[in-house]
């Protein structure tokens, strides 16, 4: 059995490898639209001053005006600093994978999510933004408050690579409610998950989070979750409940229902984000996530 020292050394090596890979990718994404998509979009309260001709009447502070008996307006200034929050699903369903990473090794969805989170984190600090993280299952497993700096990002990467989740289920609503409690200032929120949950269970929490923050959902899935191969009898297990089932993949109707179920869940998840006004991006682990993110941020920047 590996010793604690061996495990620590292995983790540090994995963190270092991921840092080297994702720092370069984050530079590509930064030049591909992150800055224009997010920088300086918020407005923060600065001061109250007397009303001048030409001021927008919608900015009048009626309480101060009534107290002083003279019209006053609220003055806002563009925020120069943004907090980025990574809300990352580390439930048991993410401990699954059929595709190899760049090193040829089988890579779990959890590791792909860690990569994407690392790229976003390095892009944030390159933009002089703070970055924090919430790792969740059916409860919040870890909370890392937003801060700046490389060492802080490396701490987040360590948590993403070794989440040590105490539970196996998924509760997106609970994670979003904790987000609203933790963050009082408007922030950029990336919700990274495989979204193996009925959107109706978290629609209200998503609506509330979107009113307070700029929310972007990033859906990650393995191709085997979207389409079932024809391989005969197959024993499958629900990773979050542990229940087993024997299925016959030679049955065309079963394979069709499997694919239809995936597409139905994906469509309902997209609709939930659309209703809330939040952005949503769906990615297969076979896709180039950096290209997809660069395109997404470029398009987002062009809309603003």
C-alpha cells in the first residue's frame, strides 16, 4: 500500500503536470476572448452627489434627497476587479471515463473537469481577477474563498484532483444556495457538472443565482453516456446509488431509448439555463474543450 508520503508526492506531480498543461491553454483562451467576455462589465456604487442638469433621473437617491431637501444622485463606477467562482461537481457519477487523455492514460470525467477548472482559474488570475471554488456532491464538500495568485490557484487544482468527497450523490440546488450565501458581491460563476439531475429540482436555485451572478453552465459527458454500443449483455451500475442492472445491448429498442434519454435530459438542462437567463455549454470529452471555450467566449464578448 502506498505511504502517505508517496501519495503526497504523486499528487504534487499531478498538480505540476496539470499546471504546465493548463497555463499554456489558459494563455490561448485569454487571447481568444476571456478578457472581452468578462472584464469590466459590473458597476459598483461609488458616492452620492447633488443632482446636476443632464443626470439620469433613474439614478436619484430618493432617501438622501428627502433628508437633505435637495436632489441627489447615486454615482457608480466600473468595477476593475472580478471574482470568479468555480462550482464543480465531484459526485460519484464524475468518476467515470472511457477516453484517454493526452498522455494516453484513461482519464475520468473528474479529471477533465479539473483540467477545465484549472484553465479557467489561470485565465482569471491572468486577468487580475480573484478565483475561488465550491466542490459539491449532495452537499458542499469544500469551499475555497476567492483570492488572487498562483499559489492560490494551485491549491484549487489540488482540491480538484483529490476532492475526497464524503458523499456520492448530487444536489445542484444545494450548491447554488451555498453560493448565494457565500458570495455577496456579483461574481462570474462557472457551474461544471455532468448534470445527472432533473433540472426541475434546481431551477429555482439557478434562477436566484442568475439574478445575483453571471452564471455559465459547462456540461461534460463521456460518449458512452450518450450512445450505447452493441456489445451483448452488459452489467451496469448507477454510481450514485450503487444499484446494478443487467442489460442486453443487442436490443435496438434499448439502445434507442438510452440515446433518447440522454438527449431528453440534455434538452431539459439547456432549457433550464435558458429560462434563468444563464449561459450553457455542452462538451463531450472527445471535444477540444479549449477550442470550444475560446469560441464561446469570443461570441459572448461580441454580444456585449
